[in-house]
C-alpha cells in the first residue's frame, strides 16, 4: 500500500485528526502529507522543517550528546527523544519517531478537543503500517 493511502487510513483512525504526515527529519523533507483542508505550501514545508528542528536541532542533539556522555555511553547515533506532543491553542500535534528508520517522524495534527490518550494510542498503532509503506 502506498504511503499516501496508509496516511489517509491513519488519519481516519486517529480521533479528530486534521492532518497526518511523514517527515525525513535528517533532511527536513516532507515524504507525504494528507490533510482535510488545503494549506499554503509554505506552511506545509515549514511543518517538515520544524519537525526536523524538534528532533535533530542543534540544542536537542547537544542534549542527547550530554546525556550519553554523563552515562558513559559512546555516541552511537541513538536518539533519546522518541515522541513529542505539543498542545497549541486549538490543536494537538503528535510527533512519533520511526523505530525502523530513526530519521523518519510521523506527524498527526488533531483538534484540541480530541482525547489526548486516544490520539496518542491510535497514532502509535498506525506506526507499523506507515513504516511498512516506506
């Protein structure tokens, strides 16, 4: 099944989901996105860039390096930050790092009225299908 199709199914399964996307956080490139509304291209491109900053920005990378150093662990490229949830005025943004390709991150945007626990659970449940589609 194509990534677009899988994201469409995933968005339908996550409560009050308005958009679902898959981002290569290493490059900041959007691999695919499915939305219920149309958005300006520059907004969509910024979502991909912001996702890259959240997971691979210089300060986040420095924190991960310091965690490893303080624990006496060599820097093997492993990332500590696997999931990030952002609550804005009107929306919930769920970011989930892929277990298979750790530079890939799924993004789900839901209405703020969605049950956060259900949105997170359903997003997690969608990840194996999304990962298999790439």
